[in-house]
């Protein structure tokens, strides 16, 4: 099978997303143009997402074990939980705390600390 560069793979992926999503939005009358400030946030978000996706593709290529990349990606849950507690004053339940701690322990085990 031919190996495509990550940027080409992402381009095809987003083109297919658009091909499937746009007809649905147009037919459901839910398509609207955002304001300029919202459009700016969407563009910045898209650029950050693009960089993140390209980084993950490259990490999978360079990693001796793809499971490592997936495990480190899961660490974003720790960051999201921490930010939610701090920014939104979220009161985490036992399940959330336990899950976060287990992810952290798993990452430590992978790092062999």
C-alpha cells in the first residue's frame, strides 16, 4: 500500500468530511455563517487542530510502539480535568479522580519512572 504524507492524508480526510457534512447541513437548513470574531476563533482552532493532527501522525511514524502515542494522547484528559477544576470550578467525583490518577500512573509506568 502506498504511504501518503500526513498532510496529504489529512487533506483527503477533511475533503471527505466536507463532502459528507455540507449536503447534510444544507438540506437540514442548519447552515449559517458565523460572525467575524467567531470565524477568527474557528480559524485559529483549525490551525491548532491541524498542527496537533500532523504531530500525532509524525509521532506514530517515529514511535517504536503505537501504544505509547495513544497513551500520551490520553494524557490530555488530565489536562482537561485540571483546567476544568481550575477554570470552571468543577467538583470532580470519585470516578473522575480515580480515572485521572490511573491515567497518570499508567503514564509513569510507560516512562519507567
